C-alpha cells in the first residue's frame, strides 16, 4: 500500500500544480495592466465548466473462444483450449467534478475447459479497475488544451483481481500518468502511465513483484448517426515488459484490443434512449498477461505457455443503463 500511497501523493502534487495560478508575465507593449486584467476576467467569465454526467451500466457477455496461457488441449502439442466464459460486468462513471471517476467490477465464469484449483468446476474470477482523472475544470479553471486536444488531465488508479484457478492470481496493478482528451467527434482518450504490478503464483508458492514499466490506454467511441442509435466502441491497451516472474522467465510486451458495435435497442423500440443496448464484437489479446506467445519455452524447463498466450474471440451481450 506504500506504492499506492505514493501515487496518491503524486496525484495531490499534480492537483496543486494544475490548480496553481500561472507565473506573472511582462505586459505586452500598448496594453496597460488594467487592460490585461479585464481581458483575463473576460476569458474567465467566458469559460464554463462541463456539466456533470453520471452513468451506471450492468451488462452480460458471452465469450465462446477465450484462451489463457498454459490452458491447452489434452495431447494437443500446445494447442490452446477453447474456453467459454460468461461475464457479468458493473460499471460506474462520472465526469465534471474535481475527479472524474471510472469504476468497473467484472465476474468471469469459465466452463470446464479451464478448471478451478479443486478440479470440480470451471475457474471463476472477479476483476476490478478504477481510474480517476483530475482536471483544472474541477477547480473552476479552464482546461489545459493543446492543438487537437480538448483537455489534459492527470490519471491515477489500479486493477485488482482474484481467481481460483491453480495459479490463483492476485493481481495488483497500479498506474499513474497524463491522459489526453482529444477534440474530435465522438470520444477519444489516450493515457500514458507509469505502471507497477504485484501478483501471486500458487504453483511456486511465491509472490511476484515485477519491475515498474510503461502502459498506454487508448479508448474511442464513434457514432454512426445523429441520433446515436449505433456506435462503435473500442480499447487498445499495451503494457511493456515487467521483468522476470517467479519462474525466472522474462515477460514481454502485452497487447489487448477489443472493438464492438453497439445498438441502442431502447431507442429503436421507441423507449427512452441510452437505456438498453445490444452489442457484438471481437477481442484480441497478444502475449496475454505478458507471456511470450511465440519463440522460447516459458516457465519451467520444457513447459511453454502454448497458444493460450494469444486470444482472438468473438463475443456478444446485452447491457442496461441506470
């Protein structure tokens, strides 16, 4: 928790920097100090902070061709087992305050292609993420803008998980860094993080403290019509090598991406819009969890991660907004 406390301290320092008034500058020729003060007052009066928004979503998703590293078909020479995963997902987001929050909690339930540690049922997992974005607008100031960028914020947060498979993952993934909100149709954000992961390996009986590394998160939403009936959503997440794990094997760069088409069914049925969604998409995961997909054996001598380190699966589901 000392690392998380350090991140919070860094966030507090960033808030202080963002909120602090700019240093005094020499007055341009031809303008008095009074003229400049009036111009600054006019700019401040013209700025309006964005109105607060809130969204709570619950969705269900079926993912029929999931893969996980080391989960291979019996006597298949390293071919990945196809795991059917049912997912229940809760998400809360808000914007417009001092901190813009995003919280997700996902339950994942695998079929018997991926067994729990006791071998009696499919593995189960709960995964939680939190991201907090701090902007000057929360303190009444204008956003930090760049060409093509509507605002630059400081983002902090982390991921937690619990899984009951033989590995028994207990992931703690901390992130902090700038996030850019682009001035484009729809919504596009790009975050650059310093990241640090801690985990657990029940097979070796040792905790894993990886090296700090880099992480990027790109998210995007684009509407296909003026009524927002159909939209395209996606995420591209990359994490650099985290160093060695408990089996003294080197991790590599991990790439995660999904793209989905979402239909606002509520609006289509003449019900209130943005309440009921149907969606379908494709998820791609390369070097899953940092395990090398190809090249050398990973982990214990003679044991490779197999094709489970690469996942390409369609999925579909339904979501409800509250």
